[in-house]
């Protein structure tokens, strides 16, 4: 559990996460009931503490903001039957049977949110299911209720099943045995239901989140983007792509193109083309997160997915209204593109509609004696929370002295003298970066130089096999920087002037770096400037760049981040291939891989959908190039055509006598021959 009042950068830090409860023998909703009851009591009585800043006693009122989890977990929290139900959405009542969703009107409804669900309506539906469980034919009635509403309470599910099974036995007639009267059966079932409720009312037994004050479980369970986006819609598109590439025998070409991608500025370590293409059916979230940042420069159909991933992985939002508008437009555009490419996937995969702690826990379990691991873990976390509160200067009420007190100076200064304990407690201390003290990634096109103490000369460093090698010293006048004017405006992403951000002129490429031999820090950097093209790329919808002859010298403080730039192979018609050696763990091997031989060109593409440094990249792009045009302009016509395509395919299959996928009988299992056990070995006489 986390405190939602904390800033976003503090929420995911280990120190700010509080352990709540644990039991391997208790269902999640049972633990949720205990947590809800604890929050309810805190809301009624309040939590008294000491305000360190204002130096006064305050009372805190607690309430639940939202619950996180994957789709199955959140479906259970909302008493939703799950993704395989006709009404699959836990937030709204979108959906219907398969025939309706394949119709023109039904297919159109998938793109729009339905009537919003409410906790009161959900609780009413669950009460109705309990009322029908006492009547004849309860099994069919419960199934019909779940099918028509999509509601199924996970907390009391076992109670319904027990009463239904008992009702079947009571209504069952045996040979020569007369069936019991309906009134008697109902009385027995009511008594059984009362025993199962254990003296509690039905309202207090069903999903506790439905009656939680100030909390709407249907609205306050935000979609989990890992399983819904990366392992959902992106994985579906990847599967379709691999199928088409294999069918067209272009998988080798795709791997070669992926090998040729420049990875600088992406922060994507899982972009190994050979691994991705070989294990194409077993990729996980980190692979898809790396792929979507570069696929738009390999295949133009992925541009909308790249834009979507950037928006859902936003870590800092300046204007929530503008962000929500852009996000909604991107989602709508993505769904329209999906309807155009694969219409039936919107019906078969509900995750498309969902778009409209582990390290510390494991250690606590390892250090348990395993006799009572749940209790041991809870005690460990409780003690850790006490230590954190005391060591960080927290106040507690002393009932003897009748005042709020905190630890003494020796305790408060302990962490300053023991930084290793700070790390163990999960306290993150951010140190300001030192400009120039960075690891320099040497490239063949760079010249790295450093001053020679007392000589006034510069020592030039050459590049051999990708590593720097000292060469003969050269005079200052022989460097590139001496030919350029110093103190010109910076042109690499962000400019810092008097501590304020100012407008940017262009993106630049590093041509030369001058390093001080005395301070081991960068003094000057020579930059070659890019200029933006007037319009977006017509196919990939990315900003275009042109390398100019203008060069300037800047200080390293003016460089904020790096960006990912790709060669414009479409404009340069890059089709020739070449071979290069494969590097493994920074060592060059004898193995070779095929890459695209880029033609000499001044035209490049700015990867505007790189997740790393996205806010800085977006701020440097001219306003006229920030708005991406919609991929689909006639959405209504696309929806109608997609519905007709599904209907036509269904009609063709029906006329050919091919059964629908979900109506095909399950294959009969062949009985495996029973293994004959070998006779036990006879003991020696």
C-alpha cells in the first residue's frame, strides 16, 4: 500500500511502500475485506499524528484512491465474470452475444463506452442471484444472470455453489422415493444459506469493495498497461505480423532491417534482432517495449502503436486536459486502424476495449524459519516500518509525558554516518549529476582530445577497434573547435540560460570533444546542426531532419540528453546489404550478421516515439510537426466495412459447412495404454 499524497517520483520507491497483509491460505477478496474494515475504522475515528512542519497535532482521514492489479484480479475485485463473458468490461456494460457484436450496430458499439456500472447496481444483481438460488432450476437461472449481466461475486461464489448442489440433491427423484415438496426444499435451502452466512447479512458478506465509502470499484481500478497493452494488443499485432512475414518469406529481411536500427538514445537493451526473430513466439514485456520504439521505422503500420505506447508510459504530465485529448485521439485512431487491418480481433480480444512490490517481500520470506512464514513476514515488515519512522525523525505520542516526542540526535544522525543502512531501508538519496564526468561512448566519427598540462597543446586520441589509443600531441590550432566560434548558442536539445529553458534551434551531432587532462572533465564540444523538414514524413509520420554544414562549439552543461535518429532509407532507397561481426559481451566474435548498407545522405528521421527522454524530445519539435494526422478519416465507413467483412466470412464458412471455431467439438482423447509395472526384484536367498 502506498500514500497517494506523495509525489509521483516517490510512490514507487521501496521506502514509501507499506506491507499490509499476507496469507497463503486466504483468498484475495477475504484479505481485501479485512483491509476495507481497517480503513473504515480509521475513517470513523481518524488517525492522530504530529505535523512536523507546522508543529501541531493533526487528524488524518483515510480513504481508498484506487486498486492496482492485472485484469483477472481487478475483475474479481469488481465482481465481474471476466474477459470471456459477453459483458466483459468491468467499467461499463458494453457487449452482447457474438451475433450482436458481429452486426453493424453491435460492431460500432465496441468503439464507444457503454453505460457505466455502479456498485449499487452490481450489489443488486448479486442479491438477485441469491434470491433465484432458492427456486427450482437455480443452475440455469444463475448462468443466465451471469451471461446477461457479466456479474459474478467471487467472495460468495462458494456459497452459491453449495446451495445449488444441495438443491439438486433435494429435487432429485429416486426409484420409489417421492420428491420433497417445494416449500420444504426452500426451507432447507434457506437454513443452509443462513448457516453458510454465519449470522451475517448478505450485504455484509458479498464483495466488501461494493460498499466502501468514497470508493467506486468500477471506476477506481485503472487498467494495468503491462498486460493490457504490451502483453495484450502489442502482442496480438506482433503475432499477426510474424504470420504475414513468414507467409511472404520476408522474416530474414525483417531481421536484417532490425539489425540495422540505431539503438542510441532508446534505452532499449532487449533489442537483439537474432533473439527476437528466433524466439518470436516467446517474447515478454521488455521485448515488446523495446520493439514498439523502433518498429515504426521498420514497418509503417506500427506508427500508431508507437505513439500509443509513448502516451500510456507518460511519467510526467504538464497539462492533464491536453494529455487526455491526445491520448483519446490516439486510442481512437489505433482502434480504427485495427478495424481496418484485422476486424475480428476487436470482437475476440476484449483488451482492445480496455484502452476507451517483490524484492523486499522475497527477502522477508527467505529469512523466515518457515514454521509460520506469514506471521514472520508481517512481523518483519512491522518492525521495519517502526525503524523507518524513528530513524527518519518521525514523532510518536508519549503516554507518560503526555506529549509528542521524537528520537534523540544520536539516532537521527545514525543514518548520515552509515550510508549502507540507508540503502537497506530503501531510502533513495539522489545526488546531483556532475557535468562532464560521464562515460563517453566512442564512435569512429568522433575525435576525442585532452589538454597536456603546462604545454598549451592538446593530445589527440585516435580510435582503434572501437577503443581510444593515444596519438602524438597536436597544437590547439589543429583542432576543429579552434576554427569555430566559441560561446555560440547551444543547439543540442535543451538550452539552460540563467537556470531557465529557452527555445531551441536544432538538434545536433557531436563532432569533437575536448577533455581537460587536469580535471578529467569535458570543456568544449563541437556540434554539427540539424534542421527540421517542413512537414512530417508522408508514410511514417515522423519529423524529418537534414544535416547542415553549420557547426558550433558549446559547453557540456548545455547538452541535456541524447535522441534516437534513424537514416531515411525510404528517401535514399537503401537496399544494398553488407556483413558485420557480431559483438557478444563487448567482444567481437567471428560470427557475421547481415545489415542494410545505408547510402550517404543528409536526410534522417527523428524517432519522436522514444520513451526515453520523450518530454525533452517533444519540446524541441516545432509545433507544426507535433500533431499527427489521423490514419483513418472515415471511421464510420471503416467500422461498417469491417462488420460486413466479418459477416461475409461467416456466411462463406456456413455455406461451405465449416463449423465456427467456438462450436467445433472437442477432439476425443485417446486412451493411453496402461503401463505394466515390473515385478519387484527378488531378495537374495
